[in-house]
């Protein structure tokens, strides 16, 4: 759906491109994460488990930065998955102000039970683009994301 904003040509182009980016991202995210509900996980919960699974123990602040969530939102999400026994939190022994978060064996077992399926879904979703287009998309997204 293009913009109906009647601004300058530059404004219309920017808005139209932004709308397409947003819609594509939301649609792809929905298609590649719909299976998470079968595991009683939200996308935020999965993002945290996936980060801990691949990166190891992280502080709450590091997790918030990795999954692009606020510190207050991370606390709420962590509480829910800690209650399920998927993660553990403990004070950093070298600096009591920080909480260290690690995935439990139960969390590791859950994520490994479906991670290959998750990756296959992403590969299938991205197959709409050629390899060269995927590289170009990655380059453009990085450029946009790093804009200061």
C-alpha cells in the first residue's frame, strides 16, 4: 500500500519505501515465527533464548541491546521464561549491580528441539530472493540500521 501523503517527491518516496520495508518485515516475521506459539514462546522470549543459546551467559543490559528491547521490557520477559525454568538469573559476583542470565538445560533442550525447523523456515522465506539479492538486502539493511 503506497503512501497517500501529498508531500514532496522526496517525502513520498521515503514514506513509500518505509511502508514497504515495514510491511515486508512484519509479514516475514509473522511467517517465520508463527511456529513459536506451538512452544508457548513469544518472539521476544525466543530472541532471548536464541541469544543465550548462541552467545552464552549475558547481562540483562547486554541482552536488551542484542534483542533491541528496553531494560524494563527485558525484565518482564525474563521473569516469564525464568518461571518456566528456561533461564536462570544471578547477580554478577564481580559487580553486584548486574544480573547475569544463562540458559538452563531445559531451555537448551527446548530451543534445540525446533531450531533446525526455525532455520529452514527462514531459508524458505528468504528464497524469494536470489543469493545476490539477499547479500544486497543485508547490505542495505545494515546501512539503514547503522545510520546515525
